[in-house]
């Protein structure tokens, strides 16, 4: 059930502080027990450009992008046009803007409720160095009945490293905004929930990795994955781990593999261009059976593409981007809170199965911040197989499960060769056909025979119609299913968390009594749709709903498309 929600869009130039305004507003909302999501939208420029804080205050935690905004705040109109595809207003929406500026056609044609205010003058009147973004924070806090002192306290915490005069100007601007009386009525959602966590998807992923035992991270910054690494740098210090900033992605993945070979659970994070550079070395981890976790925060592509916006278009490279036959794990967190569990699970699986795990997040999940209940954690895994010490140590011994004992350099009587060449059970390089066939089968068997349990997907609902998705599209899919239920179309949803190896038998069982299946994803090439068709024989009629980024998936459009196909 969707529940009541209130959507607010704040736009301005890059550096104008609209993101800070949105963050502080959501934090103050969370203090009172509110739930909500803050999406952060930027231009692709290194400096300057446009930015937007897109808030959705809600009564539940199924977070999707707002289809329309109840309130739009424009610190200036110069940058608003760059968000016209993402920020939709209605005639009954409210708009707050600087007085004296001409409205863009996209706004004036709608004729929403306009509040033209002397924002710059009010900020300067509050303090000689008054900040418009902090004035707007006070205005919005007043409209939402948030305590002004809470907003001031949060602002002072955020600006603790700034000069005293800077903090004083911010606080004065907030108080001035709170004091304004605006003729604007907003129907806010309910407050008072408990168990509040405030975090981004990238922070949640870092937490999940650390709790799963990661103690070494090799990092090379790339949008939108950099803040995974920035957050983990501090966290690693607290648990005795280390982070090294490498000179490029090639060095980062090879450092990660080297540390993992040395017995330290290791991790790196990147985005599409970085994953492309890492692919050869990820194959080395597969061939040498060295456990590593690569966290990939997807963005619009190809090439540099749209680095500050979201798209689920790295699925193909994650599944098929390694040369040779290189079976590995591919997982995807379903939402911000699920990043804790799924990332932790990926680390555990990589360690247990002695292979590479690629985790597919995206900019929507990674850089958005949400107020959630305490996230689910991943239980500790079973211990790795230990060498019994009888006879010659065979690092790549052929076993019923495909999993061999794992030694670290220096372990007594457990010497072996590990490199990218094909090898025999000892690890000695070998070009023999029999060795190659046996090791290929071994690496495949250990992934396919492993029992992954019920966490391979999140299944909800029932009915003859099924929707399948992965990652951030799962929330929009679930909301669309709710709208279809309201139309009398019974719908079940399958949000895939484990993409490779695909749990085809379990998925077929879930879909057994379905007649129509729709694959929902945010990319142009129908990547998940084609992957599923290649892995399974569907007796059901299979349809695709694929929409490229950067605009998030729209639940209403998904539901409408499904209804139209079913009615045809």
C-alpha cells in the first residue's frame, strides 16, 4: 500500500546548497519519527551546473521517485529547465521562487500556486552573509511544523568545521525563514515511527561489507561510487582494516585480489567504466579461486554517459563481461536498506565459494538518502574449508561440491601456485585438455550446486500476472503491482537479488501458475529480459517493459502498460 506522501523539489545552481537544504530537512523530519527519501540530482559537470534535492516524505518505506511534486522551490529559474523531465508539477502544486523573476513556460502554463518571495533580501536582512538555502530550509521547516531549533542544531552540526561567522549566518537565515508566515497548505504524512536509521545506499553497502568481515579496500574514485569508499575509509580504521587509494581501476582490482590471496577479505567499488577496466582481473580471481567483492554503482552509459544519473545498463557486462568461461556471482540490492544485507551476503558468498562477486547497485540507490527501520543483517557464514594436513596439499582438488580448501601464504605445508594460467589440482600450470575440462567444471559446479536459500529473490503477491525486476526498479514494480491490484488485476512480483547463477528452478516454481510475465528494468536494451529468455524456457507469454534512464521508472506508466497489454 502506497500511503500518503508529500513531495518537495528544491532546485538551484551547483554550489548553491540545495542538497544541504534537503539533507537537513530530511534529518529534522526523521528526528520526529518521519519516513522519507532524498534523491540527489546533479549535472555532469565537474564544477557548477545544476543540482536538485528531490524529497518524498512518506508513511512507509517503499521508496520510489515522485511522479509529481506538491511543492517546487526554485532558488533560481536558470537551472530548472534541466530538470523538466524529472520534476513534474500540477495545477494544484505550490511553487516558491524569487520575486521579480520570469517563470519558465513549463511552470507558468500550469498556473500552479505561486509564492514569489524576496528570498535574497530576506536572507541578507537576517545576516549580512545570509544564505538563501538556509532561509529556504527555515521556510520549509515552518510549513512542515518542524522545530526551528532542531533545524538550527542540525545545521550547526553539519557546518561544525566552518568559521563561527559562517555558522551564525546559517542559523540566522534559518530562524528568519521559520518566522515567515506563508499562505501555503501542505498535507504532510504521519510522524512518530520508531527505529529510525538515516543513511544512503552507498553508506549501507559499506556497512554491510564491514560487518561481513571486509578488512581491505582498494579504491579509485568514480561517480557515483566514490562515497562508498569515502565512508568505508573511516569505518575500516575503527575495525583495524586499511584502505588504499590506487592510481587507477586496474591497480585497485589487482590490489584487492592480492590482499584476498593473502587471506584478508577484500573489496573495491566502482561504476561502469571502471568495471570494464577491471574485467580481465576479475577473471583472474575466478581462475585462481580468490574471493573478492566488486561493488558497482551503475550510471547512464555507454562511455562517460551520464555519470550523475541512474540506469541499470551494466547488467550485461556484469553477467558476460569476463573473457573465457568464467562463472561468478552477480547480486543486486533491492533498495537502500537492503544494501546492508545484500552486500554482506555477497561478501560471505565470495568467501565461501572462493570466487568473484559483483554487486549491482545504481545511482538512485547509492546516492539517495532514506529514513528507514533498522536494516536486516546477513548472518555469519560457515567457516571456510580447512586442510586436514594429511598428504600433499591440493589447492584446486576436485571435490563433490567443487569447493577446495583455501590456504594463505605462510600456512604450513600448504604451498601452491596461483596465477591466471589453467592448472591441475596442485595449481601447477597445465594445458592438458583433461585438466582444463575438470577445472572448468569444478568452478561451475561450486556455484550451481550451492544452496542459496530463500534470499535469491523477494516474492510478493499472487495471481496469473507476474512482474520481474532487479535492483532499484523493484520498488516501482511493487508500486505498479499495487495499482494493478486496485484495477482488479491480481499480480505477483519477483525482485531478483541473486542474478547469477540464476535460480531458474526456483523462479519457474514461483511462476508456475502465471500466464503473463512482464520484465521491468531501467535500460534501453532489455538486458534482463534477454538474459531470462536465454536461461529459461518460459511457457508463459513474456513481455518487456524497459525504459532507459536517467528519469526513474514511473509506477503509473508500468501499470498502465501492463493493463493495456492484457486488454489487447
